[in-house]
C-alpha cells in the first residue's frame, strides 16, 4: 500500500514537470475537422531554423545576382538582396569595354549611314538631271544627216553658238578681210556650204574694260587695300556643314584640272571625307565628281591644297600630313615643333583651330602658337615636300584675340571678329621686314559665324566658310613698293 501511494505521488510529480515542457492544442484544420496537436521541446536544438529553410535563402541569393547583372547591362548599380553588395553588382571591366565598343561602332555606322544617304541624294539629283536632259533630247526633231535642211539647221545653230560647223578647221569661222587696200579677192571660208557671201557677215562685240588704277592692281604683291562684298556660292544642307574648309589648287597636278575645287565638312570626331568638284558650277549645285577618304582624321578648318597635295593637321596631335591626291596616299608626315593643338591656342571662335595652313605667292605657311610664345602668333615657312620648318617669325599679336588670319604675298593679315556683321582686317605682319602694322579695312561676316578665311592664290580672292555658307571676297592690292 505504501509502495502504491509512493508511485502515485511520483506520477503526479512527473506529470507536473511534463506539463511545464509539453503542450497540447486542439483546433480545426482547413477542412473543418477537429485536430489535436501535441508538442514537446527538443533537448538538442535551442531554436528552429527560419521558415523556408536553405532552399529559400539560395533562391534569394540567385535572384539578387540576376538583378545585379540586369542592372549592370543597363548602366546602373543595384544592391543585392539582404543589403550586401555582391561581386556581380560591381562593374565588370570586360562588360564595360564591350559596351563602349558597341556604342562606338553604332555611332560609326550611323555616321556612315548618313554619309551614304547624302551620296544617294546626290546621285538621285544627278539621275533626275540626266533624265530631264534625255527627255529634252528626245523631244527635239530628228533630221536626216543627208537632208539639206538638217545641214543648214545644224550649221546655223553652230554659228549661232559661236563655234564653227562640223568639218571646218579651228580658225575657219573667222571670216577674213581684204589683205590690202583695194584687194577684194574672195577670202571666204571654203567650208561654208551656203554660196552667197552675205551669210558670212560677222558681228563684232566690244566689251568696255575700265582702265586700271595706277596705284591698284589685283595681280601684284602690294599691301591689301580693300576687301569686297561677300559672294555666296553654296549653302551646306546638313549640320556637318556648319564649319568647314574649301579650297582650290593654284598649281593643280594631273589627273585633276586647274578648275577643280575641294571641300571638307569639319563637324564630327572622324573628319575624313574630301569632296572634289569639277568647277564652281558643280560646287554650287552640290555634285561632287570625286570623294576621297583620308587615312587619318583631320582637325580644325586649317587645311589647304598645293601642287597636287592636301595639307592638314592630324586630329589630337601637332602632326602635319601631306596627302597626295593622285596616288591617294600619305606622301609626308611631320610634327610641327612645339605647336599647340586641340584647343591650346585656337582663334577666338574656337574649333580647335590651333594650326592654320595656307598657301600664297611665297609658298606654304603654318600659323600657330607655342607655350614659349605664350599664345602669340607664330608664322613658319614650310617645305612643301618634307613639311620641314625652313624659318619662323614670332609676332606680338595674341592668337586668341583674332578671329582668323590669311597670308598674301608673305604678309599675315588678321580679322578682328568672326561674328560681327561689320568688322575689320586689323593687323598686317610683313615677314620680309618683320614689322607689324595696325589696319582698319572693312570686312563683312554676312552670316554671322565665320569659321574659315583663306587666300585662294588660284583665284586671288578670299575663300570663307560663314555659318553653313561658302563665300568668296574680291581683293584690291596696292602696287608693290620698290626696294
């Protein structure tokens, strides 16, 4: 009996201790049925793992990595889940470089597309002109070559245009006259098919030419007296033509003729296209007969053409290049010693115009500045074959204080403003005497942004590029003073 009582007491004590550690719940499950739940604490684990387990943590980590990669491709930096910046979220050099290359190639392809579109538009215009010309020729009556009416019509048309009829000699259209007083011998052109001499009447046209001023002429090497009104030849039709350079070779070399003109649009980071035009009329119409791709990109509006070569400054350098137009290859390459480049010593309008090349009666010149000159204009005479500096002059005119310069007969002239509609040619520096003199010759910037002014020895005029417009100026020079 005592043992049984002791057992009951132990059972009660154990029950009470178990109640402190065990629990029993009763409730309905999702289907509404009664469910009993009995829980006992684990003696080995202090706490249970978080809900979801390691599978959910791994899934979160992978999701964070994917988000970081997507953000990096989009150019952003995203924090991984959980507040940690993962290795995938940091910029990868390889991916960044690949993205940069892709963007550069896209920009290059876009520029090439625009160039091809311009060429296509030009070809369409030429095709349209050829079509109209063909229609005009088809609409003309077709006469038999043996027909007397056709022969008479063709001959009269030839004489009306001022050229001899077919089959006659070069001088046969010049009707001769009696060679001595009283000699009325028949000197008519034997090629003229219409018997009566009345058909051989000539009409003399006299053009009055004013007598030249005794102190002024256009072909000498005197000092500049005046600059004429700007004459517009063409307006560029794209944004690439806001700035540029156009020029003519004063000593043209085969296969290009003396009337050939050249143009370069200088907007952009890869300026390489050189357009050639047969004459001024084709330039005005915008019909190039030749397009060359330069081997090195060009910088600034300081290029020039001389003796069959294009002279220009290579982009982002002080290197000068002589590009042979006939062989389409680089003929010479040389650095201009100590010359500033890429915006170190430009003209007042900017445009990376640190080095300005030009040609006049004395040869090839470079206008620039150096650190030693502290921004003052330096003039150097260059060898046109090797580009070697033969002699240099340092002036007292700061390059950034003038809008542009041009060389005539070994004299450097500066223009005061590129934007003022009415400005002046305000200085002249004579390399022969080393003297600087102030001037006040009126000069007009018709379109308000003149980015290129150069002397054209071929036409003895100034060529300029004024806010999309290609313009020229007539010049008057005084008589050269005797030494």
